[in-house]
C-alpha cells in the first residue's frame, strides 16, 4: 500500500527496486522466505554468513516481492546520528514500522549496534530495549537482522529470532547462474568459471564482471580466468 511522505519523515525508508526473482540462485532461501512471510506469526529473521552473499539484497527483494514498506538501517546509524539518544531512535524505528505495516524493518550488521556476548558496555541499555521490543507482538512487521558471525551476539538476542538463515558462499550451480547473468550473449564457458573457486561470493563475481566491462577488456574465457586468479591473490 502507498503511504504519505510525512509517514517516513526522518526514517531510513527505501523504495524496493528488486524482487526475489531478480536475484540469482539461493532458490531454497527464496522458498523459505516466502513461506515465512505468508505464514501468520511474529516474523523475526536472522540472516548470517560471509560478506557479499546477498543478505542485504534479499531483505530488499522480500519487501519488493510483496509490496511492503521497507525501513533499512545500517546498525551503526542510530549511534552515528543521535549520540546519547540511541535507545529513543531504536524505539522510533520499531513504532514507525508498526505504523507502516505491512513492513520490513532491517538492521544490517546488527553486531555493530548491540552488546557482544559476555561484554557489558555503553550499548547495554539499548540492547535491552531492542530485545524487549522484539519480544512484543509486532503485527504486520517482519524484522530482519544481518550479521557475519552470530556467535558474537549474546544468546538472549539470538534466541529471539524464530528463523535463522545461513547465506554461505554460493554452490557451483548458483555460481554458474550468476556468471550467466553477466555473461549472457558471450561464448565464455560459465560452468568452467563456476568451477574455479568454491569461495567466490556473489559480490566477488559481480566485481570481476564489472572490472572487465569498465576497462573494456575482451569478454573471453581467458580474460575472466586471469582476472579471477589475480583477484584472489591480492
């Protein structure tokens, strides 16, 4: 549903520009996310895994898929913008997300916002507030938090999330799909490129393809293989 501009004033609101089918691979993740969104209940999703494998993109695509309002927060923003007022800002984010329901509220790199496991520091007060807010019934709001390694988060916070999804490096089949997306119309053997390295992230593949395009290099298999080898050794 459409909302008035005044409803998103001072909020990190973003208009979703992609849907799930715009993202390559991770078909089981797409299926699970659709099931979560279309099932009743308090939807709290923790996405974790190596950098560059779609955690942030999937939250936006999920909002775009269902036409939900999308509030996306890089977790350090409440502290950067409102020093000494972080707990109030977090509360405002959640209350506004409820007002804009159906909505998705995403906290990216949430470990930058809350207290780490076994450590009590200046963020302890608003960590408790966020945990309390997420324990409430958030009708119409899906909360997504992303982190590289969930073991750094305190157990209470992790335990709030009903769904925990690993976004690991893409499998060979998914890597091939990503290569094909960028190399459609060329004679490059994308299956061979997909076999090169098991720990290429989605972002890595995008970077290599962008480098070839930006520098006007020939789109040949040899060029991509050379850049891959150089990229992994730097």
